[in-house]
C-alpha cells in the first residue's frame, strides 16, 4: 500500500482541479464555451467539430475528465459508442471513421478523452491516414499473444 502525505494529496488535488478548470472540453460541457450540441446524456456530450475534416465531423466526449481512455470508468465508455452510432447514422455516410487518440505521440491535441465521428464521403475529405504495417516474424506472434494475454488475465483477476 502506498501512503501519501497530506501535502502530496493536496498538490495532486490542486493539479487535477487546475487541469479541469483549464480543460477546453470541460468548459464546453459546463456551457462556458459555446458549442453546437447534438446529444447530451448524464455521462456524455456530443457536438459538431469546429475544425472538421469533412461535413458533419463531430465529437463525443465523456463528462468525466480523463486524459486517456484507460483512466475513464467503463460506464462512461458504455455511453459513448451508442451516441457515436446515432451520429454516424445521422451523418448518412456509408463510409466513416470513429477515431480516438491517447497521448501526444498518438496525435491527441486536447487532453480529455474524445471520440471523433468523421464522415468519409470521398478520397479528399475525411480522415486521411497511412498505415505503415510491417510483416511480423511468425515466431513473434505467439510471444506477443502470451504477453498480452497474461497481462489482460492478471488485470481481470485483480479487478474481481
């Protein structure tokens, strides 16, 4: 068990409150910054992106402030995908991307979990990505599988 001093707890609480106070998406949720709201539930908020990759590009965000998906409680995640589905249906595109980035190297710009719902009407609009896939050595796949499976099993048994 890790025990923190009161000063460490106070610092962590202050840092968390400061990040909440300065978070663009938290301000949108609170109505401090205007948005073009599409859907709002107890746990989520969806709105039209002001810098879209294509017409109708929208964002779905949890009302819980978490920078990365592993920090977000499961009940918020469970609320997000049905909203993304409704937005995708409303956009009417047969092709679209649902994108979620975690961390700066993964191109996350706003440090608050968010899901993009991006229509892909043609080759020029919407999300444009490269996919630099590499051939995996056939002996590596079982090793990677075992490593990931062991970590998933350990995490699952510790959360019971």
